[in-house]
C-alpha cells in the first residue's frame, strides 16, 4: 500500500473523500490532536464551499485545489491554528477575520459577553455609551453593538494593526463602532468620554506555565502575558471616575487565581456602594468579574 504521505504529495487529482481519509490516516501516525471538523474546514475553504452540507454533497467530486489542501494540512499538522490558516474564527453569530496580530476568540470570552448582556437586560442598565478596552479582533464590541443597536459603542487597543482588523470585522458585520488607538483608558480620557458600560478581556496571565505551547508559538504573546496579572484591572479601578458615569457597569474576563487580589483592589479604589460578583466559566473556573456602581434600587 502506498503511504498516505506519498499520496498527499502526488499531483494527481483526488476527490474530497480521498483527501479526507488520507489526512485522517496521516494523523493516526502522529500524537497531534486534529479533529475531523478541522479537515472539513480546509476542504470547505479550498473548494470555496459555503457550508458543511456542500462538502458532503460533493464528497466524491474532485477537489478544486489539492495542492492548496496539502499545503494547509501540512501547516495544520505542524501545529498552526486552523483559524490563522483560514483567517477565520467564529464568535457567537459572527465569522471574524483573524491573523497573527490578534488573539483567536475563545468560548470563555463568548461567556463574558453573554453574561454581561444578561445583566444589562435583567437590571435595565443604562447602555447609551459602551466601550470595549483591549478589543483585539473587535469580537466583543461587535457582539454588543449587534445586541444593543441604539447604543454608541467604542473600542480601543494599543496596537494599530489590531484596530485595523477590528475595523475590518465591524465593516463585514455592518456594525458602526468607533475605534481608537491607545493604551488602556488613555484615548478615552483624552477625548473626555464617559461611559455607562465598560467591558474588557485584557492580558492577565502572569504565570507563563499557564499558557499553552500553541499560544506561545503562534498567537500575540503580549495579548495574553503580563508581568503583573492585575495591572490592567487596577488601572480601570483607579481611573474609573475619569471615564465612567456615576451609575456604571463593568465586566471583565480574569484569570482563575485572581479573585483575592482583585477583591483587595476593588476595596482599595471604590466606595462602599460598589457591588461586585465573581463567576465561573464553562470549565467551572473563576473567569469573570462584574462590577455595579450606583443603581441602588437594582438587585445584583
């Protein structure tokens, strides 16, 4: 039997089915965890199909670009994330453009957005002005603008290349968002903007051993790692009066081991009428912090 590696290197035309099973056989000879869905995604991409159903309907047809399939599959098996290979990542109901300049959106961050929306609606919170700090791909800002169409949504990031990608994603999603380049809250303070809602998924991992090898190798390291895991939050708390209205809501993604330190910082920088909650993610780890200021008649 001819080995799958040799077959994948051959120039002859192969069907989608043949490519799929040759790829599966090649994976068997490694200890790499690649799902069937990732192989299907590459087949969808190289054939310019619109969905999984098209792949199945054309499973026994010749692949449109076997050479590109091989190239992408070889990169996938080397460890490169499928999202960067295809420049595409799913976040809630949106297909986002992503590349090496931005983090790949995670399910935990989807959870942050969904929980924040739940509180905003349940408590009937003011939502005229919303800001997403450290926006990256723009995923959070786009999702919130989609949910709250009448809100004015801003998004900031230190890196211009991230803002370019976030702006591209907003245009694809047909969402009007104000993007600003700058460090933490600086672009908001410069413009004397005051917000009802602030949401952020900043760099928060200070133990390098907590970061997956694939993330270290391929994703922007400074979007994950920071020497002081609570530094961003301390800035937000310390300068809240400069960028937030008297009644405000904040929502943060945090690391699993930061509850004690963040509680100390909340008590240090906020008055007695502040209320806050830590909540767990889908993996049952402490992952979210929600802060409510004012709204004395709202149950939180």
